C-alpha cells in the first residue's frame, strides 16, 4: 500500500524528530477537495482511514477545488508541502485545534504562520452537495467540525503529519 510505504519512508527520513510512530497523517493534495484526501495511516494496525480536508486559498486562487501551488511564505494563505510535527491541543478561534511545527525548508514557517489542525464549517458533505468542492483555509488543515476531535485524538501530539501531492 502506497500510503503505508510513504509513512514509513518519511518516519525513517525524520528519525528521532518524531517520537510517536504508530499513526501518521498524510494529506494527499494531488486529489480534488471533493475527495477524502487526508489519511490517518495506522501502522500498528495496518489500517487507513480517510477524511475530507481543505487547502489554503492561496494554493487555489480561482477556487477550482484543486491545489495549484504550495507556499511557505508569510501572508500567502497557501498550504505548505512537507513534514510537520504535531503539537499541543488548544482551544482557539476555530474551537479545538492542534499546533504544527514544520520540519522541512518547505514548511519551516508553519508555526509563525499559525498553520494548525482545526475544524471548519466550510468542510463537510453538506458543503460538497451544495458547491461541489470544499471551502478554503488560510493554509491550515481544516476538517469537518464533527470529525476534527477524532483526528486530533488519533493523531495527537508528537506524531508526523505529511503534506504533498502524493
């Protein structure tokens, strides 16, 4: 399975930077926002669960539903490519959220840009039915409000979240 291999490959590349190695989050932005393109890869159980996830408005200026470009620039409102270390949970502007720390040159500004995991009203099956694509974040990994707690609980602090066009 490609996702399992990718998760293991990234964990090996990052070595001791990732403390907990049982579950890895993979955002596959080669897929349209209408597809469940965020995968929780449970390496301990050889199981993959998939969810809808937004991308940044700076990555899709025409709002086509497809990520066109990645950026690490402050103020870009774009999604960034690379490996993230999942951090602390907190309650913020979007409710329950989880901090992320960029581990690659392509996402090293993640903390300064406040790129996090959070729930959003513009992500969910109802939005797809109405618009055919999800809304866009400011570069954050935004999930359906009904699912974000599950994702944060299973991914939790100290794990890997990897973002790319897989």
